[in-house]
C-alpha cells in the first residue's frame, strides 16, 4: 500500500510539473549568466558587504541624507545601488512574463528594498540639491530625515536571502538568540 501511494504521489507530481508552463526563459546569455552559481555567490557576497557597509555608514556618517555626506559614502552607496539595480533587472529579464515576476515573493521583496534604496540614494539627494537653494527643502524636517535613516537599516533585510540559501545560518542565529 505504501509503495502504491508513493508511486501515485510521484506520478501526480510529475504530471503537475509537465502541465505547468515554464516561468523562466531557458536560453540566452542573460539566462546563462543569471543562473550561473557564481552570479548567486557574487550577489550574496555583495548583500553581505552591503549589510556591513550599512553598519559602517550608521556609525561614521553623520549626514542625515546622502547629498550631505562625505564623498566616500556617496560613491559606495551609488555602487551598491547600481549593482542591485542591474541585478534586479537581470533577474526580471529572465522571467517569460511580467506576471510571473510579480508572483515571485522574493523578487517582489527585492523590488520593495530596491525602491527604498533608489529613493534614498538617488531621488532624495536630487530633490534636496534642487530645493536646497530655495530655502524650501523637502528634506528639511528632522522627522523625515530620521525616517530615511531607519529605512537604511531596513535594507539589511536582504540578508534573509542568505538564510534561505544557508539553513545552517538560521540554526546558528536561533542558537545565538536563545543564548542571549
């Protein structure tokens, strides 16, 4: 009975896989690049470096917005924002249809985080520089600036992708939480 049940379940799973349409493209340079193990490793390394950079930024950057920060902070933030933008565009182009991308929870999570990052790295500084001389700065309120700094910390949520790929890391994190 057990073998019959297992065989039926396996057949149902195979039929389901055959009936569902493909979600991602199968060929092309972008697909090969995006599916390559090194692409995932490099992306995870950059996510980790970004989390470390956020802690450095919070500790040593006294500017409330990026436009007022030292040049080194501006350059590094733009490098990270550019990398994550290119990475997300590449992942989007691997989907056959936009609808499939919109149904992928990890893709939508990254879209949300990248939107926050683009807003903070490119849009707020541009708006600040455009309105700074008029005395009518949109970034003048202290509460708005505090919210922007808190949103910067939210970007570390990308580390959740590391936990998904490394379940052992989650075990270690839970162990550290229990120990504290």
